């Protein structure tokens, strides 16, 4: 639904820009059409038309002032940025006012507030705000955001806010009436939690004391997703959260899942650990999605008791291997993610076309088609050639060592590839053979290279006119 809303809003913006003679309107319309094209041939043709507009209006599509940045862009609009760009005097503020997501990084909140107020008064209407901190940093004082709340009252926009560190004066957030998601990085007192009761929160992350009764009283009718990284206190009052559909626990907790039997609407559960007793109880819930950080390998063979599962993510203890896992006995499974090695054949139901693998270090056999493949810290060559030949969407994530040697073999390994996403934490990594490799993929229609500079994306766009190399959410009307 959110994606459909994004498209609808972007279409309104495209029509408005075209009516005003702004070439970005036609560019946005073409990017939308390429994204929804029924096949890669049509998408590549439309991408070629879009590139001709970028070439004719290069400064609009790829502003030179943003060349050194790593902002997210669509049709010449910045859709995601950081405070580093907002505070850079060499970047005209007007270029950043279309951003929907903003990361403040580790900058102190009080140092960001003045510039944020200036940007918001000029038209910046971010929907998501993120601030990084740590347990050793002093709590971020949210009082400095109070002025933003006054602006927000006139043009409410902020929907999501996330803190990695601790905060002070969380009651300030009650002044942002459109907030639907808050992720706190530290504990809250009961009174602080109550101060947010006027918000219709759908997603909340809490640390420390749970205050489950207060939580149920404040958000019992609206809360759909609750994250509890390190909470303590009784979970029994959670049964009063009738609207809860997803519940997430942290790795270091052994979640007492017997208290969850009353959550009859629960569809998604993220657990640090799963044992036999817990699995028996979970079979009574209408779960469609289950993620378990660690579970005994022998218990995997009892997962078919969760016959309604559509998405499954698991890691195993012991020797870190699965032997002949019975995923084919989960008839509705569409997405499978494994954080372990597999011995023998990896079989899945016919409808499971999406597979994600993390930290696999040994070759294995996969039975059945895979159209969407995601690899995290894995060598591409561990995947059977017969599987790669069918893959249409590939996501590669590297957090440490970069397995980029096999990328040059992509045209031979994955000739049907239509979409490629790359994410690495090493900012200085350069894929020297990118143009030659991507240009040799005849079906390729889109590339998302997270962390690449705007200048790098612009160069790829010129060299690969039939491939969309932009990323991020659609701009908003």
C-alpha cells in the first residue's frame, strides 16, 4: 500500500511539473513507467528516453553541487540526505528541500536544530528523521526540536523518527501529530511514555522497563509493531495490545513466548532463540513471518507445524549447518533467509522464489527456481550455476571483505539478471569494471549502488543509457 501511495503521489508531482514546463516532470513520468514496465525490454527502451532528457538537462538531473555527495536521487530530486549535506555551505539549500529521509548522524541535536528550522521554514518536509548516538554519549535533548513541532503543526509531515542513543524530554515528540513510528535508543520512564499517548503510534521501540500496562493504555488500539531490544518486566499485559501484528525481541533475550498466546492478531515474530516448547505454542498463532537468530538444527525439521508461514529467517546453533531442511513442507513459503551453511539439497515449495543467504562458506545444492537472490558476505560462486541462470533480481551486501572478483563473471553466471543492488560499508571501494560488466547484461533494467556518489551514478547513467541507476523512494507532490 505504501508503494502504491508513493507512486500515486509521484504521478501527481509529474503531472504538475509537466503542466509548468519543468523537464523533471517528463523525466519522473518516464522513471515511473520504466519501474512498472511489464518486461525488461520495455523498461530499457523507456530508460533510454529518460536518459535523453538527463543529457539535455544535465544540471537539473545531476546538479554539480551534489556531485561529491551520496544522497538518494530520483528524477533530479533529492529523496534522502544527511545533515552533512544540509550543513554544507557549498550546496544550495533548495536542492535538498525535496528530501523525505534525513539522517543527522552523530551531530549533536542542538547543533542541528537551527539549520533544521531554517530548512523547514523554507519548505523541507521530511517524513523520516534519524539520529545516531551511543550509550556513552549524553542523552540527546529533544527540547531543541520543539520549534520544529510548531512548524509541523502548520504542515504536519514527520512520520518516522529513530534514535540510536538515549534521549531527554521525549514528551516533545507529542508535538508532532503525524508521528506513527518512534524508535528509542534508551529507556523511558512511565510518565514519559504516557506523555506520548496523544500520538496514534503504529511502531514503537522501547528499552529497559517495559511498562506494559501503560503501553496498552496509551497505544492499545493502534500499535501494530513493538520492538523490545532489552526490556524487562512482565509481558502479560501485552495481551491488551489487541492491534499488535509484529513483535521483535533482541538477541540477548530468551523471550517468554508462552505469554504471547493471547495475541491472536500476531502475524510476525522476531525471536533471539527458539526451543521445542516455544515452537509448540507458536503453532497456535496465525504467524505468517518468523525470524529466529538461533535455534537447534534438529528443531528445524519441526518447522512445518507452522503451516501458514510465508516468510522465514533462521540461524542455527551447533556446527552451523542444516542437513536436508524440510522447507518444501511449508506450502505458503515465498521468502526464505538462512544465516547458516546447508548440507545436501536445499528444497523449497514451488512458490518460494526469493532466497537470502548470509555468511555461507560452503557450496550447496538448491532445488527449484530462484528469481530473487540476496547474498550477505557470501561468495557468489557458492551458488549453483543452474540457479544463477534463473535469477532476475540480485542483492549483494558486504560488511567486511568485498567479494568483487566474481562480479566480472555476472554476464555469464546470471544472463537473465534484470535488477542488481550493491551495498558495501567501504566508501572508497571502486568497481573499475562496472560499465563493461553491466553493459554486457542484456536484460538489466535497474542498478542500485548504495554508497556511490552522485557523480559516480551520473557517469554510470551516461555510459548505460538503458539502465536506471537511480535509487531511493519516489519524490512527493
